[in-house]
C-alpha cells in the first residue's frame, strides 16, 4: 500500500471506530443507542459493574414481552422519575440534563429539591424518548435511559430492559 493510501485507510478506520453513539460519550443529533450507563465497581472491590438507569415508568409498560418496550401515558398524566443505580456506588452522582426528545409530546421538569428526580408530563399524542445525562463519582459524564425494572422490597429485579419510547395516547372516545 502506498503511504497516502495507508493514511486514508487509517483515517477511515479511526473515524468508523470512534464515531458511534455511546452512553459514556453521547453524540448529539443521532438516534440514541438504548444502553444503560455502566461503570466499574472497582472502588468497591467488586467485579460486577454498577448500572445507572431512570426508574419510574415500569408501571406504564403495558406489555413487557414486546420489543422494543413502550411506556404509555395519557395527556395530562404526570410521572415522577429518578436517576437510580444497581450495584456498588462510591461517592456521589448528580443529574445534569433531563431530556425528552420531543418536549411537545412529553416534557421533563427537574425537581427543585433533588437533582436526581424529575417529573415527566404527557402533553399531546405522539412518541418521545427520555434520558438523563449525569456526572458520576469518577467525574465522567454519562447518559442513561428509562428502564423496565419491576420492583420488590429487595430493589430492582430482572428483567431490566430499556424503555425505548414514551407513547402518549389519547383516551378512547367516550371514556
């Protein structure tokens, strides 16, 4: 290979390998990859990573067997969400930006008392995706998504999968 071809091939490989969406390095303007932010639990001495997710929409998932998962709300309905984690957590974390990809359908408002809490208000029929960008104990900025996470007295139970969309649907006529 000639030197100019080698440099071109290297640039293509680097740009293809590093340009994707990631929960640890969000890329604006691209459809999100629905993955939960996962950090090493090494400071705790555990091999199992700590998984961060948004909780509060599980009871709005109508069919947990369907892929992708949808949480369904009616216009005017408000749901309290929180940035949560499973695993070992060292230090503190704080939400930076709560986002709805279409705030005209469902808007997020950060709680004035707790930055890891937000309210989602359904406005008009349509679909949106929600996520939160947050700063973790390691000083890094991460993005994570709403999770289907049935709860018990013991915390988050499997299965836990991302909720791909929040669907706001008008109630049937006459209801």
